[in-house]
């Protein structure tokens, strides 16, 4: 269910587990990078972040019980607000 899993025992630089739903997403000529992640080796909830081509990011304050739920939230946000909302270079919090 993940594409990267790294040793969670490191405390200074905790390793991150990324969902298979993470990666580039484009629509109407706008491309963003979707990151759905949690601490590797845990059952923690998943965090959703979308980064634009300028390095600005949108981060959801709420976490998600599964990576699929986080991805569904991303898709629902696209349907509601459009991908253009992610073009800002200032961080946005959902």
C-alpha cells in the first residue's frame, strides 16, 4: 500500500511512509504534487499536502484514517474548488 517505507526507529529525522496515491496530478494544464504520508512503521493517521510548481503548499489540518480517505478528500476538493486554487505560492491550510 506504500511506495516507500523506512526505519521508524530514527528519532532525530523520523522516516516517512508515502502512500501509493502520492505523486503528480495535473488538470487543465495545472500540475501539482500530491503527498499523502505518515511516520513509517506506525498506524498513525495520514496527512495530506499538495504542493504547486512554485513550491507553495496546501496542508490539511485534519488527518485521515486511511491513505484512500486522504486521496478522496483531495479529489473532492478538486471537484468543489478546482485545481487552480493550488497555484498560490503562499501556504494554505484546509
